């Protein structure tokens, strides 16, 4: 069982990275092989909508030879995908949105007499912000993925508004761990292995994974309340 984590943040130690790592650690405990890619590690050209051309070219693999194509291939190979994005104005980061638009080449295989290449893949979503928009942003990803033919696991969405302190948001952390666990268990179920799809609440597991994430990100617990290097001087973000 392969689970791919797609990080939508430019910050490798930020809140979305923290919760994504926690989710992947949950997945690993269920026997998944995991990999993490960041959409900021290379160029992802914006979709040019060739789906509307007279002779449509919108099929997998995408026409662009860029880093986006490499991630699309990894998505194609994966059994499960967990997206984790910062909330940028009530939405995923623009760089992640570029990737999602480019995923049309996987979905549009339906125009070539094949099933969507997202069909049967299990997808969870994590969103991290400093103020508002977690449900919208995670909900956007979930809505889009089910519309592309993917399967959403139970409790498949997690969000925190604690920005780069998300790892200390107990509820969001437990939710993120569950995304990893339940994405993997749903994959197993689809492969015919009987699994329990109940939400897991386990304080020991939460603390263990929190420690592991802090160590692997070399994240320093200052013990301070609040988050970010500065307080926002505006009412929204
Ligand atoms: C362009 C931009 C737009 C943002 N919009 C929102 C927003 O709508 N809601 C929110 O809660 N936080 C917003 N934020 C704050 C980020 O989501 C927050 O800093 C978050 O920690 C970033 O995730 P990261 O730490 O994983 O990079 C915004 C930040 C930026 C740079």
C-alpha cells in the first residue's frame, strides 16, 4: 500500500508539514509505504486547458515536461494521497491549485473510454491556517477529489488554525493521524482485507507521533503560546 503525501506549503517545517508528517506516520503504522513530495520543489506550470482544444490532448501523461509531471506520475502510482496545504485566502496555495488543475489529465481519461485514473485511490485532506478557512479549504480538496473519481475515507479531513504551532493542536493532530490510519485501512478494505474504519482516539499514539514529528522536523518547542513569528495586525489572516 503506497501513500503519497503532497505538501502544498513553501515551509518544510510549517504547520501543514507538521500535520502531514503526522498523517504519514499514522499510515506507516498501518503498513503503508509512504513518500512526501512538496509542490514547491520544482516548477508546476499552470494548466492551459487543452481539454477544450478541437483535438483534445488532455490525457495522462500531461503534455508539460516539468516537476508537475513527476508528481502526477507519483499520484498515478499511489494507492492513497494525502494533501496538506496552508490556507491562502480560504483556499489551497496557488502552487497546489496548479497541481490539482493538472490532475485533470488523470480524470479526463474518461474521455478516452477509460475510467478516471483517480478511481479507486483514497484521498485525505489537511489544511492549516492562522485564522479562518480550514473547512472550506479542506472541503475544496475533498469535493474536487471525489469529483475526479477518488474515494474519501471516513474522517478524511483535518484542519488547524494554529499555523506553525499546529503540531500542538491536539484535535487537529489526532484528526491528521486518523487521516493516515483510515486512508490506509480504506485501501486495505478495497483490497479485500477486513479492517475497522472507526475513528481512533489514542492519547499515547498522539504524544508518540507528536514527538516523532518534532524530532524529524527539528522543530523547537519554545513553550510559548500563540503561533508565528509575529501577530497579524489585521482581522482576517
Ligand atoms: C497569501 C496568504 C494568505 C493567507 N490566507 C489565510 C486565510 O485565508 N486563512 C487563514 O487562516 N490563514 C491564512 N494565511 C496564513 C497561513 O495559512 C498560515 O501562515 C499557515 O501557517 C501557513 O501554513 P504553513 O505553516 O504550513 O506554511 C495566509 C497566508 C498567506 C501568505
